[in-house]
C-alpha cells in the first residue's frame, strides 16, 4: 500500500499535539501545507500556520467535509461535544478517524462516529518534534486498510508499532514517560561532567551526544544490552567500578519501579472513564 498523493487531512482542535503533527507531516516532505486543515476556536493562535500555507479555520464540520483523514486532537473532556458536532459529516467510504486523545479508547470514539467509520487510536510522543516518536497505534475494528494507511503516515515521523488496545495505556509509560526519565539521566550526567571539570555549556551537549550514541547502538545491535556492556568493561577498570556503584545506588531497580508506577497511574483515569461509560 502507498499513501495517496492527494490525501487531505483535517486536524480537529489543533492544540500543541495537533500543531506538532501538522508541522512534522509537512516536514517529512511527503505532504504540502495546503493538504492540511487545522481548526481551532481561537483562530488567531494559528496565524503562523496560515502564513505558511496551511488551511486554518474555525468550522470543524467544513474541515471534515473537505478532508479524508480526520485527526482528533481535543482534550478528553471536550471530546463528546466535538464528536457530536462533526458526526453528521462522516462518510464511511471516504473517512478514516484517527484519535490522538489520551485515555479514550476506540470503543468510545466508535460509539459517537458509528461502527462503519474506520477508527484508529494513535499515541504519539513528544519526540514527533524530531520525527523520532515511538507512536503506538491500535484499533478494535482492525480494519486492515485503515491500520496500514495510518501506520504509513505516522512512520513518516518515527516508528509505529501496531499493538493490542490493552497495551496502549502501559505504552504511555514505556514510550512517553520514559523520555523524561532519560532526560533526567542526561541532566545527571551533565551535572557530573561539570563536577569532574567540564564547562557548564559543554557538559550537557557531551552527555546528550553520548545518549544519542547509545540509542543508535541499541537499534543496530542484535545482542542483549548486557553483552554490549561486557565488551567495553575491563577488569579493574573505571567502567565496572561505575556500574557497580550505579547498581549499589539502585539504578536498575529504581528505573523498573518508576516505569511501573507511571503505568499504574496512567491506567487509573482510563479505567475511570471506562466505568463511567458502562
């Protein structure tokens, strides 16, 4: 399957996440600004996009009418009213609805838009700003064409695994929250760099580049990370001394616990919304 060249998008309620998706879809080089409609009640906040050639407007229904891919980027508490507003404009053989709304499963979207409209739940991360997001996608309908097209689109701005819906909320912790944990690790390495003699302006870039190297290494290697660690760890060396102290301070167990804590916290509002709808 290939992405149709004339595909048109409507990003409904284009806040920060919607605007970032719009920017990076165009930055991929696959689409032009004229193929993206961004809606927002406070239209003046989209002036920058209008100047760049994006179509900006207040009218959500008209945006749906003119587009093929409808990306819902509203806050959860705004979703019901928004879907009620745009529902009359959906055409089964034309539209695919992509929701990037957190905490809201596909069943809840389908309840509003109808089972005949292909609906996909997508969860991008802040890394879409660098086109490196690990964006998980799922659909209760498992419409092959809709899933494939959605994956192709979001592959333009990162990696896009298709997972079961039950895994979407834990994926928030593993793919979203962990970004901030790694940033804290970079901050800590930067502070250490300053303490051992590097300039405050140089240490952060050195730490960040090292983290980038680790990420690249992780993608290229086929072995377990510990095997790669063993390759650069020599007897009585500084690396093994640091690793031992790291584990003595509880690094691995601490990382495991914070991811589990974040996953458990993320599940609570999702479960609360599910109970409310029953």
